[in-house]
C-alpha cells in the first residue's frame, strides 16, 4: 500500500499507536514522488518505505493495536 492509498482513518490509527508507544510518526507528501514514512524516538529517526513496514515496526516495539 502506498502513502496515497492510506486513508485518513488508517493513518490516524497509526499516529495514535505510535504516540501511545512514545514515537513520532510522519510521512512525505505522495505528490513529491516516492512516499516515505519516518518514525522517531529519543532523537533517532528511522526511514521506512511502506505502510506495512510502519505497522511491523509498531508491532515489534509493542505499540497497542
């Protein structure tokens, strides 16, 4: 699934899960080209290339589903 295919409800749920686990989550604008997702905590940022990678990471760090 690309960033443009992520609807607002799914994105809002991912933002909430990340925030509860203490992470910041944001994405690039799909109009800018290849969409990228970024997850940050404690000053460290990780770039992810798909929404599936974001969901996988949130599961690994114990973010509530």
